[in-house]
């Protein structure tokens, strides 16, 4: 393991590379990353980097976002198969036709979508800035929110909106069990439940705090509680433990009763694949320039509003 860390340090210097990693990555990847963040923070960091090479440890749509913002840079992802069930739920051709049926609506797309879906949108949002983005439109403007129906439903309820929702969801957040979480809460009565807004409403109704991965980490570090039940991908707990080593973090159980809500796509990335990517400069994210420019417009609008 130490040899892999050393190789990465040498290769980063040789390639003038920066390693960006999402909070859902394995602990070792988080520890070697130059910058950790949620989707919004990573997009902002990608936009500002002066590195020649961006090694993006996350899933495909995240690396695509970095390429959209940095067309002249080499953007790599350790495993090209690291996809996203939520992004896959909004097939561009089908989504395009659905939007045409509601041509009087503006389209807000969650960043967890493909470049093609972004290009069909008026503005992008993340879980960190979704409320701000929705509220940036006039109150009488009809809106479409895609692709996450649970985040969209949460926003509709909280902001008193009636956005039309695309029927998409995250395979990780969808399988948390309300019944098992209630049992866990009974065993840890002084604990607080922290949930990502990609969770179904039944889970969110049980939560003491709802927010992005960054928000969840911040809340757990500032709150006086000693125990937290965490309803999001458990990779985030690594950072929570580093910041608050004396606190107890319990992964929320799934419908199978186990704490196994691990994103199989995020976990495809490994240190070995990171070394290989920097050695070979593959797999590289490439994109048609016309598509990139179309996707850049709503993404840049989000960044300007943020």
C-alpha cells in the first residue's frame, strides 16, 4: 500500500496532475486525494485547478463535469465503468421527448446526469444548492426536476412547489429501511439520524438533519450528539470519523437489515487503477465540442448562482 502511495506522489508530479475524490470513495483513495468534496465542491475545484491532468475519483458523470469545465485538460477516471444508476435513469432521447411535452417548463437537472441530459437542461443543481437554484426562478414559472424523484419531491414539499418529476432514483439511497432505522434508533435513543435528500420520503421523515454529504459532515462535527445514524453511502463516514474521532457513526441499514448500502460504481475505483491511469493517461474522458458547449451553459449558470 505504501508503495502505491509513493507511486501516486511521483506520477502526480511527473504529470502535473491533481486528484479529486468524492466522499463515497474508499478510505485509501480519500486519504491520497488532493481535494475531497461533494458534487458542487468538486465541480468548483475542477473549474479552478491549474493542473494539466485531472484524475477524478468518483463516477462517470462527475469526470464528465470536470471535462465540460476544462476542455483543454486531460481528465481521467480510474475505471471507465464507474457509472451511476441515477444518471442512467434519464436516457437522453426519452428525456428529450418528455421535455417536449412540457415545453412551457424550465428544466432543472440534478448534476447526477449525463452530459447529454445536462445539454437538455436550463440549469444544473446539486444537493448543496438545489433550494437556491429552484428559488432562482419566478414563482409562477413551471418547472421540471430531473432525474431524482426523491430529491425533487423533497424540494416540492419544502419549498411549496409543484415541479414535474422525472422517475429516477439512486440505487443506494432507495433501499434504506425505515423499519430497520427505527429499530436502530430504539437501541441508540440519544442518536441523531442524518439523511441525504436522495432518500425516500419515509426515511427523510425520520431524519434529524437532511443535507448533502458536505452538510452531513458539517452537522455531525458541530452537533453535540455523540452518536449518529448515517443514511447515505457509508464512504462519507471516513471523513466524519477523522473530524470527530470520539463520536460514533452507524451506517443506516438497508431493506435486508444489513449496513451494506455501498455504491458498487464508486467502489470500482482503486489505488492500483489510479496508478495505471496516471501511467497510461487512460481511461480519458473525451467529448464532442458541440455537446460540451451545450452542457456547459446550464452548468455554468449553476456555478454563477452558487
